[in-house]
């Protein structure tokens, strides 16, 4: 039989913090639906046998989020605009980059706080701030504020939902539903990224083959093979 308690305890606080960190600290973190994860973690913390105490979620989740922001900022500052030509950015698509730039143009440094609540923008914001050499102290202030509001806020919202009698009665089913809303979107995003990568690889191989063919044709055109000469006694 499917044992939710075993699944939750094996995933644990460390797994949640790792995903939260990867959302901004590692560029591939955009595949994880962090908002749903935190909401579900709050419900899980209200279970009869919680996988972690609420205070630990409220401390370590914002800390992991803020640490991920710092790593993303450092990557952007050290690598610079070259990171925007990386494969990971390509997987997100140009619309994600443009959306992040639009937020920075409109809201300036406050984007670091607001981006916490906006999907893929959350992943790109620290890198973009690093590339722009945004003042590190200002970045850190808004990053910490956003991490607390997002990390603690969504977790508390899920925990409060666990207070509802209907949720308490069917809490295992709510946990299963919450886990599915985390796993399924992540799987779909991962599948889309894999498909885009394979398609890009196929196009790259086709371009390489075409370049090779053109060089082969040009080489033969530049050095045409000499026509065979007939023996003198066979010439007309």
C-alpha cells in the first residue's frame, strides 16, 4: 500500500531546502514548482506525524532561498553576459529573459523581492542582477525580505489550511494531491527541456553535415580532376 508518511519522511526538510536553493542557485532549478512545494510542505507540517517541525521550515526554507540568490548573483557577476548564451538559459526561452528584463526596467531593485512570487523570473533575477553589477548590499536586503515573505508566507498558508477540519480529516489525500502538483509539472518541464535539447542537438548535427558537404563540394570545384588524355595514335 502507498505509504505517504514514508514518502514524506524520505523526502524531508533537506530535500525541500535543496529544491528551493536550486531554483535560484542553479539555472536548471526553473523546472521545480517552488510555490506549490512550500504550500504542500505547510500542509505536511500539520499532519499527525509531521516530517519536520514548523519552526524548522520557517527558518531553513527562507535561508535556502536567500543562499540560492547569492549563488545566482555570484554566477552572473563572475561569468557576465556569456551566461545568457548558455544552454540552460536557452532551455528557458528568450521570453523568460525578456520578462525578467522588463521587471527590472519597471521596478528596479524591488524586482529581487517581487520575483520570488513569479515562476521562472525567480530563477533569472539573481543572475541578471549579478550581470548588471547591482549593489550587493541592496540586492541582499531585497533578497532576504523576498525569501522570508515567500518562504515563510507560503509555508504558513499551507499550515493554516491544515487547520481546516475537512483537510485534517483527509490530510493524506491532500498531501498526495500536493505532491502530484509538484511532481507532474516538474516532469512536464523536464520532458519539454529534454525534447528541446534533443531537437537542438539534431539541428546542430544537420548544420554540421551541411557545412561538411559544402566544404567537400568547394574543394572538388577548386581542384577539378584532369580529363584523361588519349594516346597519340588514338587522337583524331
